[in-house]
C-alpha cells in the first residue's frame, strides 16, 4: 500500500476509464488530486466519486492540446495544494476507423495534437515546476501500440511511439533536477475507448481477449492505476525512462 499523504498531483483525461481509476487510486492512497479533462461532466463525476470515498480532489477543465490550458492546470494545482509531486499524462484520443490510406488530415492532426503535443505541453510545465521543487515523478500513458502495430490505428500507433520518445528524452534531461519520468504501456483495458474499438472491429469478444492477453481477461483500469502508484513512489526511485507494459503478457508472445 503506497502512502501519498501530504502529496498532490494531477491526472489528465481523468474523467473516464484509466485516468479515473488512477485519480481514485492516488486519492485513496492519501494524495490530493486535480482531475483534468476536456469533458467537464466526466471530470466532475470522478471528483464526486473521490469525495464519496473520503478523498480530496478538484476538477479543472483542460484541453491538453492547448498550451494555455495546460499552464492554467499547473497553476490550479499549485493554488489548491501548493505542490506538484506527481503527474499522470493520460489523456488521449483514438479516432481512426480506416486504413492509413483513408485517414483524413484533420484526424491525423487531432490525434497528434492531443496524444503528442498534449504530452509535450504537460511535460514542459510539469518539469519546470518539479525542477523548482527539486523533486517529482511523471508517468506518461503510452500503449502496447508503441511496440506493436494494430490494424486501422496507424496515426494512433505513431502517436504512442512519440510518447515513448518524449518519455525517454525528458527522463534523461530532467533526472539531474530530481524529476523521474516513466511510461506505462497498457494492453487491452476495459474502458469506453476499448469498447469503441471493439464495436468498430466487430469481432467476437472472446477471440479478442485470447489474442490480447494470456490470462483470459481484458485488463482493468485498476491494473494500470497500481502501476502508476508504484512508478510515482519512492519504491521506484531507481527507475527512469522505462516503458512498463501492463498488458496481460500481450507483448511477450
Ligand atoms: N483502454 C485501452 O485498452 C488502452 C490501451 C492502451 C493505451 N490506452 C491509453 O490509456 C489512456 C486512457 O485511455 P482510456 O481507455 O481510459 O480512454 P477513455 O476514452 O475512456 O478516456 C480518455 C479521457 O481523455 C479525455 N480527453 C480526450 N481528449 C482530451 C483533451 N484534448 N484534453 C483533456 N482530456 C481529453 C476524454 O474526455 C476521456 O475522459 C490513453 O492514453 C489511451 O491511449 C488505453
């Protein structure tokens, strides 16, 4: 059990799925959490769930593809809680429905703006603040797509390769300032994003489970949250620039 009492941080894309589970887990471990999302309804619901469980949280609407929103987000964390000890850059979109040859430019631009530029803006602001403090830990949520392609996800796959590139480069640059940066590569995790791709693929659910995991189930958001808690903790103090697969063994096969 990790103890985040006295610490504070933010989770982007925390209005749904994996981000919500991570926010709940940090709050349950005693951390004060700013829930950031472009979707106010989902974000407010996450805060409600945290309060209901006795935790501390507030919501900040933020489109991570906008530098001004990300700057405002960091300012909110500092105004509310006075410190930024952990940050989970989780917000992303998976908008493709076709082969690469059919992907419209606008879809390419939006995926890259949220998944890559959003992580870039977040890293810039977070590293600046954590370097001022002399400590902090950041986790970027990538994907198994950062290692292995999937049909009809060319731009998403490229964006997740870029997230690992940003993670590793930022990790070597920020280490001297006391900031540790790592990534998690989730496999198939039961969230609205996964449900949308399953609907689109129109394949029997059990076939997808067998292809995507070694233990007969999809991953749960909780599985990713536990990895994030560990990576941001002192227990992971020798871990830098790592891409931790939490994927039911998908990449091992
Ligand atoms: N679910 C999976 O199987 C899976 C697998 C690998 C990686 N991932 C990654 O995990 C992360 C979370 O995915 P999820 O499955 O929980 O997805 P989700 O769609 O359930 O949640 C994503 C959240 O991000 C928010 N968001 C979207 N654009 C945003 C923006 N511009 N600014 C701020 N917030 C924004 C959405 O409103 C939503 O609340 C993503 O980075 C995703 O790529 C998911």
